[in-house]
C-alpha cells in the first residue's frame, strides 16, 4: 500500500517512527512547510522565542527520554542561532536532529535573501553545521532524501546531533512512499538509542577480575556519568555495588542515576564533594560507568587517577582514554556483567557506609542575604516527588551541583559541554512541555542566564507548562565577579550591575502568573512549597550576594593560598 507524501511530511513521519513526539523551533518563511506538514500529521510543534532555546529544548528532551529529538529553523539568523545549541549537543553526545530550511533552489547562488549555500560568496552553512554535528547534508531532490535520512539517523544512533538542510521548494516536493515502511534506521521500536552490542569476552574477564578483587578485600569504586543517567541503569548499578561492596560516586551528569544514597560518596569534579574525591583516591579499582572522565568530571584528580586501575564501560571513549575501555550498550553490558558475577558466586552484600562531605566556603562579612547553601537546602526540602531539576551555569550551577545532588528521587540535568548561560531555562521548559513531562520541572538559574534567555518563560506560559523558574539574583555575573577578585584584584570590575527587580518585571509582563520574591528564608520555604505544588508555570526570585564564593574548588584553593 502506498500513499502520497511531500518531503516535509516524510521527514516528520520518519522522525516519529524513531520516537520523536514533539518538534521545537521558530517559524519562518523557509521552514513553514515543515510546520504545515506537522499540523496535517497532528504532530505537536513548540514555537520558542529564540532558535538557541529551541535547540536546547530538543536537547533537554533527548536527555530526559534517551531518545532522539528534533529542532527546525529557518535560514539566516535562525540557522545561526541554533548552532550553539547543537554544539552543546555534540560535546555532550545528545542525539538532536536539526532540519534547516533554506532559500528555494532556483535562487541559490543568485542573490537570494539569506542564501547560505554559495561559499565563499555567502557564508558556508554546511561547513558551519559539519563542525557542530556528526553529520550534515544538503537535500536537493526527493531522490536524495532516503539516503540522507539514513545517514542522519545512523548519526543519532551514535548519540550525536545531525542536520539536514532542505531548500524550501524541496520541502514541498511530492513523493510516493510506502505507508508501512519501517523506520529508516536500526533503532529499537521505542526509538531508544541502543545498539545492543556487547563484548562478552572482555566482560567475562572483567567479571573474573572483579570477583578476585572482592575475594581479596580490595576497595572498588563505581563512577557514574551522563550515559548512566540517561540509560536509567540505576537498579543494575546498585546491584553491582552490592555484589562488589563498592562505593558509588558520580560526575555531575550522572548525579541522578541511583535512587538511594546508600554507599554514595557524592559528586566528583570541581563542583563536587571531598568525600567523592576520597572514595576514588582510596580505591584500588575504579569502574567508570558511562562517565567520560572529562576535566570537569575529574576536577584535579589526575595524579590519583594515574595510579588507579580504571575500567571504562560505555558507548563513548573516555577523555582522555584511561585504562581499559569496553565499548557497547550500557544497559546490556551492565546486565551481562551482573549475571557473570552472580554465576561466579559473588553474592550481594552490604555496601560501605559513607557520608557526603561538603566544601567549606567562606561567609560574606556583614551580608544579610541568605547563603547559597541555605537557599539550595530550602529548595531541596520543598522539591516535590519525582521533580525534574535543571541547573544552569555559574555560581548557581556550582551551588546546585554541590548542594542538591546526588538526586535519588527525580531527575537532574546540567549542561557542561559548552556550559553556556541560559541553557537550563530553555531545556527545562522543553522538558516540561515535551514527552518527559511528569510532574513539576524546576529550573535553577542566575540573573545572568535570565537576561540571556529568560524570555523563554513566555513559551512556558503559552503552553501552560508545569515549570517553576527559580532565579537567584545577585545583580552580577557572579562567577566572573569571583574570578575578578581572585585573579585580577587590581582591575576594576565589569561584572557588577545596577539593581534590577526581576520579580516585579515578570509579574508585570505575565499578569496571570504567580511570581514570588521572598525576603528571607522563612518566606522562601513557604513560597517554594506553594509554587512547587501548583499547576502551570510560576517563578521565584531570590536575592543573594555577588561576593559569595561558590563551592567551586579552584576558587577555594586560590583563596586559601
């Protein structure tokens, strides 16, 4: 049985077959055929205020669902604006499909408005996209679409973003297509990105090595990363920890992998916990589970890691490569390893008793504003069950990672690929609107992030998203203020700003939205409890001190010298 489709419809149907449920983007002349096709197919489209935000929304949904997601933009500034979001997806290995509409074919290289395909006379759009995706391809005819989609979905299977550039006239070209055609890739029915392949020989050897280590009483540490979080392998990880008597630590990206703090020593890296550092440095063997061990994950652990036996398990290699690496499907790999340990007679036991230790941060003399830890502790106490938590960059991100994680009930996401301000605002709103929405999403961001991308809150209002935007306002780029004071004490600050009443401004803009501005911790506690249990979007603005040094290890080490 066959049916008539145009190119735009075929792209969307193919994406649906791979698990994409929502399309994020910003409307424009050269992408409007995609929106028209989505309307005919009944596929929800989310119109953002900015293309970076649309890309971040797609990225956030992909992280929450462990399935590919999609962003569509028009040419010109629209296509350029989505580039930073794709860069984050690339560095963090997040499968986002970007479809970018460009000027009609007949006008390419003939002075078209926003022509981007005639380098060097125009900018080289394809070159730009190839630098931030695993695959970028120009589709100039219906006959090219099938191979282009296959290449794009193969790229998503490798957990990398992909981009298809389609001229406006090509989007509306008709094509015959089988209505029963399977998805144009080897993904599973649910759209999950999981090759399923494992190296049983290496895993069998690893199981024997770990069984011998347990018999010898060696200390073992499991180091969890982004991939472990997205694959939701927490139950298997906890069972492995029990068999091995292992301590658990996590990178910031793996902070929500397990549903218990039993045996969990905390978060590694520059914003992490001393107890996690101790757990790693005192171990004889470290099994890295979906943790790429980047500089942000390691945070000064390099000398200790050089002397530590490390086995890395995951879809992607470590950065840099350390020890032994077993590449393959993380859920299948861990399940096989657990079964092998059981076969070898390694029974479950109690995990080590560990507590999470926190960095000592200096107080700000004579400040009457609440400290970052007090704010985060109050937020943590009010978080509803199974909340989805997004943390932004800077002082707020450091405080959220240090004081709100590990998360054992719900989800936690922080973007440390590019680490740009404003990502969490858009990504959190996307998650609250998209298929990951289940309960309340809470976004914690600073005033700098708000001034960059805070107007994306309008999108939350438009879609009545169940999201609370928590803004910590210190009238500064706080982390830059700290850097100035520590590293350039004789240079005048350029990162302190005039006071801004963000709460009053938001309340004026969104008159039907509840916006709170608590004056102290008691009011914060009451406001957070009320807003977190509400329906629809709301906001909470908390004042804090720009001179407070966050729990960021390099700053504290510098300040102690």
